[in-house]
């Protein structure tokens, strides 16, 4: 998936379609916890990521696949295991998308303030 591109005035439909899987993936407590573990602990195998969790290895794998589809994690085979790591550039795209929406709201509020004060 490509990073979200932001236009100066509005979020384009294509950008929203690109961002939707990203925010859907971020909308799950288990997936957020996995991202936190990968962020603080570095790359890890399914066994490492499942250690101490109430979630099964199979469930961890499914959550990682959702995160991978959204571009938030990548994996590579190392021996018999697959090692997963965070893809921080995709989180940066989410941040940029939210910043743009925030600027749009700020602009709209400023226009409203100007209108009301006139």
C-alpha cells in the first residue's frame, strides 16, 4: 500500500480508501497491543509475541495478517519461523492523515469564527 497523499484543501476519496484498512487495523485492542510490543521490543516471532498473552498463537497470526494487509507490519522467514517487525512509515502516514483532518477542522472553525465576528 502506498502512503496516504494529502491535498491542500480536502481528503480525496482515494486517500480515504487507502486509509480505511489502516484505521480498521488500528481499531482493535489486540492489534494495538501487538504494535506496542513490536515498537518497544523490536521484531519478534509468533511465539515471542504470544508469550504472556491470553490470545492463542493462531489468533496472534490472524491479527498480524490484518496488520500486514494494512501495511503496519512486515515479516520475513528466518529458519522455520516468521519474524514480524513494525513498519513505522505506515504509522507516519496515519499521523499525516489525522493531522490533515485536524487542519481542516481548524480552518473550518476559523472561518466560522470570522463569520460570527463580522
